[in-house]
């Protein structure tokens, strides 16, 4: 970080502290990473990387609005005044507190948002397909991941989910456009189906744990990073 950028950031940080804000890194303290906030859908990986970005490129989601302020031009994430205790209590509800989380594993999400735009463009006048694209876009903004993006990155798709018994095939679809795979109880740790639009989504912060569950040897490098 250059001296000018650092000074501007620090000046803004001091002003916010005077107003009762607390920087997220100070709130978390040593030994606590971003995993809980990501799994709770309060942080997501941003679309593009940047030279001076902090927090490994993670930014607050709309769900974090009651708790966090994001000053994007200064790369600051601040806990809002009076929200520290509430945020701490919320983090205690982490759905998978023991799940491996390495923020450096997550890639910028621009390609996922481009894929959603392609879905919109291809929808034409089909209202259901347009709504489906909008739903996926909303989920991406909340930290979820379309299974197809995971498959593109890892090469692991529906076949691997079936083999690991994280999904099972459906003989009867609940409606014509439902997904042909059903998430099993074991798979529900990592996945959720959007029942209306037939999309399999990876839960926030669970991309690497899913990779480790399907291909532990290939995922071991990322899981072992500091």
C-alpha cells in the first residue's frame, strides 16, 4: 500500500473511530478469521481483484447492512456503533464452525456474474428464465455460488455429488422445471436447491469444504494454507 493511500485510509479510519465505529479486523482480533461471517452470508468475495484491497477481497453483503459499513474507496469494513455485541452473538450461530475456510482460495466472482448476465440475455421474453437469472444474481450478492461455477473450477459436478451421496436422483420431479437431483441430509451441509427455479447452490463459505469432501487429496493444498 503506497504512503498516500495508507495516509488517506488511516485518516478516514480515525474519523470513523471517533464516531464509534470499530474496524472489522480489530473486532475479530487475532485467531479469528472471516469464515463465520462468510458462512453466515455477511461477507462475499468481490467481483474483481485490486492492488490495495484488504480482507482478501471480501466485502459485506446486503445482509450485513445492520452491522457493517463498507467504505469501498478506502478499503475499510467497520462494525457500526452499538452492533459489536449483536454481531458477536450472531457469529455464535455459525452453521458450520469447524468447516475449513481459506479466504485466499476464493476467486473473484466476476465470471459468475457474467454467467448470470448471459442467462438474462438468453432468456428473451421467457419470464421464468429471467426470474431465474435474477434469483441467482441475488444469491451471488449474498455469498452463494452456483454449482456450475464450482464445476468449472474443480471439474467436479453432479456425478461427484451422486458418488459421494451428497445428492440423489429424483424419479419424480415436484414440478417440470425442478432440478433432477435432490440434496441429501449429508449434502445439505454444503448445498441447497432453489426449489422454484431448479438451481443447485453452494452455501456461503462452503466451496472449499465441498471440494475437500469430494476430492480430499486435490483440496489438501488449499486446506493446508496458513
